[in-house]
């Protein structure tokens, strides 16, 4: 988010070495998404999704990889729950595959009943996300998220899932990273369904949020004692310099990445400057929708990976692209913006590492928006890594997680109501347009045999959970 100056250092005391302890009851979790881990794409009546279609488009995914098998959690979930229990996880965030929920006779939802029951038996709190980008292909054929009816179909689906699981699941997330689903899916075409229609992307973003509001209404009507929210991917945003063009570029990216979602969700309005930026695309959502989007929520999930440093100078050197195939800008109305490197260390994804940005994001939410419980619902680092003598020694990932957990603690110390942390990801998995070329997991997966093996980072995280905090840095 903007406002921290050109150096982007923010407030996190990431260089400190003091031991930090987290509050009692803090949730220690890990996260996955259905298409990335489940596989079994034709099992028990599951219908095709937009990702099933997209991965078969030539050049859409590195190596021509698909999620047809992924890491087969559909058949191996009990093994994975045992791994979670051994790590000491207190919560697991997974997503329900909408295409699986469309299976006749409830066969697809039966899988999630079995998964939830196994988690509860292991003392692990289930945190389902209802939409993690796998729209049924039939709805895309009818127009997809740019069509208003999709939001109503999502609410119907959410109510069906909640009716089955709501007696055992208390905490729910509706949509995951609507920015990615809308702007990578419908503007740049880097994600499914691979469309490049800027106006449609804006409508998709609005209908994703409308679907969130309608789903919360429907589920809360069934069980008002359950807790509901959404997960948004937020960035700290810094201008590359004090130059007017760079400051304006930072405003634009902060507007479309952060405020375009936070303001409707938490304030019931769109930011006026962003509406002006995209006016030429005819974006004019009905005012009445904002009251639906602005449903009271019980928690907000924050997905954070990096800081954006932004330039409005078209000659500035671009940062690594958000996906390996980026050709068209996802920044609707601001395609001239660039993301120059600041020289910070990067992950294997090319994403700059800046834990201070996570503190900045959390503190800004606390200071500028209505009070709501927060959870970090994704945070992690992807690398190209393989075992050495049967073990993955992933010191870089441990350093990344350590820095970001300290950033979380800085936010808590500043008064932020941060209630939990879910690292991305429990398992190596299908990483969208990157295929299987990047690994985010605490647990290594041999993609040939699907054998699971905890990495050094898994053992490190288990010790963090055991003691409820971080030891002194060496």
C-alpha cells in the first residue's frame, strides 16, 4: 500500500533478533487450493472448470503441465491430515472446488465432508474458501464473471456447500484474491479463462465482490453463528522516486490492487480516483450493489507476498512479470506503469522479499478501515528446489517465513487484531501458469511417485508452533 516513501522500508523491525511470542489462541495454519492439490478432475461426477480448459491451450502453462493429478489430495487427504497433525497445525485453509460441488447426488461434496471430519478428528480447525479460481466451464460459456448472473449462481453454490458443512465448519472465506481472478483472468489473459478484455475484467471484479456479498447473506441466513469473510491479495505500494509520474503510478496501482476491493468490502464505496482512471471502459456498477458487497464480515484474509515499487516512467526497467507469459497489462487504465527492481533479494518467482510491507499492510488496514479481525491467509516463498540425500534444506524459505512472522508480531504490537497466520503452502503443488516448476510447500512432493517428505522448513514451523513464537535470531 502507498504512503511509506520511496525506500519502502515501512515500520517492521525485521532486523531485530529478540524472541517474539504470539498471543494465546493464535491460529497456526497452512493453506492450499483445490485445483492445485486435489487432482481427480474426472472423479465422482466433477464437471470441467475453466482451468481444465485453460491448461490445454498451447503455451498457457509452463511445460504443458495440468492439474489433472496435481498431488492427488483427493485420494491422499488422510495422509496429508496426518502430516498436519504431526506439524502441530491448529488450522487448515483449503478450497472447495465449485466444479466438484456440481456433481450429481452430492458425491463431490462428500469428499469435503470426509476431509472436514478428518481435520476435526485431528484437532485441526477447517477454514474453507468457496472460490479459488475454478469456475465451472459451463458458467464461463454463459459469459463468466463479467456476467451478473454468475454472482447469483455463486451465492446458490455457497449456500449448498454451507448447508452440508456449516454444522461442522465455523470459519468461512468466500472468494480468494478477486484481483487475480478478474485482472489476470480477463485483462492480461495470464490465468483462466485467458481473456483480454479490460472492460470485462472490471465487471468481473465487481461481480466477484457482489457474489461475496450475496454468499455471506445466504450463509448467514442459514447459520448466523458462523463467521464469514473474504481473502484479498494486498501489497505495500511505494513510488520508485518522488517524481510526479512515479507518485501517480503508485496511486494508480494502490487503487486498483488494494482500494478497489477494500473500499467496497469495508466502506461500501468505490474510490473516486480509481473510477476516474477506468472511466473510459464504461465501468458503472449499480449503486445498490455496494450495500450488498458491504456486508458485515467477521474476518478479512490478507494474502501477502511482496512489495510493489512502481514507476510511471515507460522507460524504466520492468520487474519480473507476474507470470511467465505476461504480454498484456492487468492494470486496466494504467498499462503504462512499470515495476523497477529495487535490488532487494528475490524468491524463485522473481518476487522481491520485503517483510516490512506486511506490517505496513496490516497497520494500514487497522488505521484506515473499520475494525475487523485479520488473518494472514497466504504468505510464502516459491523456489526451484530438489532434495539432497532425501531432504530439502530450504534455508531461504525459513528466513522468509521468519521475517514475515516477525512482521506479523510487529503489527500485533502496534494494536492490529491479527488472529492467525496460514503459510502458503502445505504441499508443493501445481503453481498455475508456472506449472510444477516452482515449489512453495513446507512438504516436498515427488511428482512422479507423489511421496510426501517434510522439508527443513516444515520442522522449523512445527517448532514455532510448539513454542508459540520465534526464538532469537542467530
